[in-house]
């Protein structure tokens, strides 16, 4: 037993390799290309696909910088790239480059601070698990999170040049997804406030660190102001952005679904029209901005203790990971000489508080959860490597660490199975759409699996079709749709074809009911094309 103890101690104390940045960059290029090829990289949701289509011109016919969820500054850069070299899928390429650059930077920075081979192995394992997850579900929120973490990690390095690069990276992250970057900063900030000793030694040190953190926020906040002002100076886009903000708050609010349990006496809006909103195919002419603002107000006045049920929901969804993280933090706090000891405690506390705050009026999706846990896992990893002389703590903390990673691994496995099926269905759906010529069509909810398409060839696929897609969901009321689909009446009079999964018939029947209720038109359905799972239908006036 004593020999085993000595062997373990020698193994844990073994010096790791010295990682140079060119080595880290070259290694991560190979890792990214290999994983993207073997896992068939795909977008996690259709949000990225639609923003790609807007920026490339596949949606409206010309490249556009109004990407809605991504800052207009980043959108203008994308528009310029698509204008100069339209054959390249710049939306995807830039995200890929940011992944390679960010992961390689994190590996380089942290491997310099983690001097043991064991610690570097844990670091590499964490980054490989995260990169695999992000490739299986390529997404702008998680891209912003990893870029933000790379930028913040450079603040550990001495020298102004490193901090300038870190500031630039965090700025880029805030352009891609402002909320994800701020979430990472919220979790990371306590560790940045506490130096290596684990405590702040002087008021001057506290002030200097506080000023550095404030400086990080200046450019992102200015960019956010620019984004808001650009939309506000274009009346149609201002209306749409206000509308989409409220619509998103409703669609992402667990309390919104509970609204349909109130029965037919709901006074703010007709529940059948609201069901169309919940199914991501609202009628723009009926559910106008003031209407959905009133709906949101009716949800906001719900008692705070009712909303606390949502906190319970998110905790139960990730209870396995939360328990592991809690035990990890408590164990690491028992080491008085641990690096970032109190910073790690505050980071763990903020991780829980920030996600609980999000859950009050929104769903804590996997991508939001991952954006918060990435900086926390990196912080925990730094603390674990302090236990070089206490083997039992290294072993126990490493077990909890691996159990936390297990949650992300299982998410990846489940998502890969889904993506494999989506890749197959996307090909069949495009073949079905090719049967239609010179017409407009709109997907019913999430019936069209855009995320199953190759992210490096979305633009070429849609430009090769003889039909034009009209988005709904978060594209309801968008100026790009004006004159094309301004109400559900256009579904009947133009007409506009509807692409749908056959299991979505009840949703389509509710649309027919609302057309009859709102426009006094009875309708019938004609099937234009179909296969085993999907069909393209048109809503027509019922002949007398």
C-alpha cells in the first residue's frame, strides 16, 4: 500500500510538457478538423442557419447585416465578406476559426499555470469534451462563451499585449452573443479579483483589479449601444426588434405554457392566436406589439414564489452536475493554501445565482448551462492542481471532476444521435421541396430541419432551389418578410405553401380555425407534395 501511495505521489508530481502557442494552435487545428469530419459538424438549432442565410443573401437575395441576435458590427463584417467572396460560407468559417483560436489559447494559458502532467491531462480532457460537444451542436451562443473564456484567460498573463488580445477576444464574443459573454464574465470575475494568494492584499490591488474588470466592459457596452441605435434609427427594424424581444420572452418563458391552463376566459388575447405564437407561427396582423406586451405584463405580475418553481425545474434538470460541483467546491475550500480558494467559492455561488435568475422567466437551455459552467470548470481545474502533496484530495476531486464531465459527455452522445437522424431527414426534405417550382413556402414551426444541412453549404443549397423560404417564429414581423407574408391571410390569398411534419396537423387546424375567426374565411387543405413523414400543403378558400 505504501509503494502504491508513493507511485501515485510521484505520478501526480511529474512535470508536464512545456506547451508553446504554435504547438497548441497546430494541435488544435488538427483536433478541430478531425472532429468536424468524423462527427459531421452541424448547427445545434435553425437560428444559426437563418442568420447565415440573412448574412449571405440566400434569404432576401442580397447580403444583409441585420442578424437580430448578433451585433450589427459583426453583421457588417460578414456582409462585406459575403459581398467580396460569395462562394465561401463565411458565417461558419469564422466560427470555426474562433473555435480553433480560442481553444488553443485556453490550452496554452492554462498549461503554463498547470505544471504537472496529471493536471495537463485533466485540462486536455475538459477541452476535448467541450470541443466535441460544440462541434456536434455548433452554435453562436457556445461559440461566444468559449471565445469569452479565451479572452478572460489571457488576463492571467503578464504583459499588456496579452491583455489587449484578451480584450479583443472578449469584445468579439460580446458581438456574437452579448448575454453569453456577460454570463462568462459573471462567473469568472471573482477569480480575476483574487490573485494567486487567494486573497486581496491591499485596497490599491482591489481598485486596480476592479478598474481592469470595468475596462473589459467598456467596448462591449459601446457596441451594444451601437447595435441598439442602428435598429432604432430604422422604424421598421425598431418595431421588429421590440416585437421580437417580447416574443422571445414569451416563447422562452415556462410561465407562458401554463397560460393555456387558464381556460377560454383569458382576457388579454385569444388563446387560439396565442397557441399559434407558442407553435412559432403567429399571425403578424393579429398579435401585434401592444397585444403581446399586454400578455407579457400578465405573466410578469405573477407572484415571485410562483416563479421560484422554475428555479426548482432547472436545478432538477442538472441536479447530477450541481451536486458534483457543490462537492467539488466544498472539498477544494478545505485546502487553506489553495490558489483562487475564495474566488472559486464565489464563482460557484455566482454560477448558481445567475442561472437561477435566468430560470425565473426563461428556460435554462443546455447552451446557456454550458456557457456558465465552462469558466467554472476551468477555475476548479486550477484549484485541483494545487493538491500535489495530498493524494486523497486529488483523487476524490478528480472523480467529482470526471463525473461533472460525464454530464456533458452524455449530452453530446444524445445530441449526436439526434443530429445523425437530422442529417438524413434534411436531405429528404430538400428533395421534397425541389418538387415545387416558382413559389414561396414557409415551415410550420420547426418542421423544416434546417440544422441538418451541411453548415458549409447552406447558401448554395437554398440558392439552387426554385422556391423562396419565408421564415416565421423569431422572424415574425421582420422587415425582410414585409410584402411577402404580412398575415395568415396571405397563406390563403397568395397562396404560400406550408412545409410541415404530418404529426403537426393539429397546429395547422388551429391556423385554419384562426383564419376563419379573424377573417371570416372557411378553408380547406390541398397536399402539393408528400413523403412518409412530411408534406407540403396549401390552404385554400373552401368553395361554396
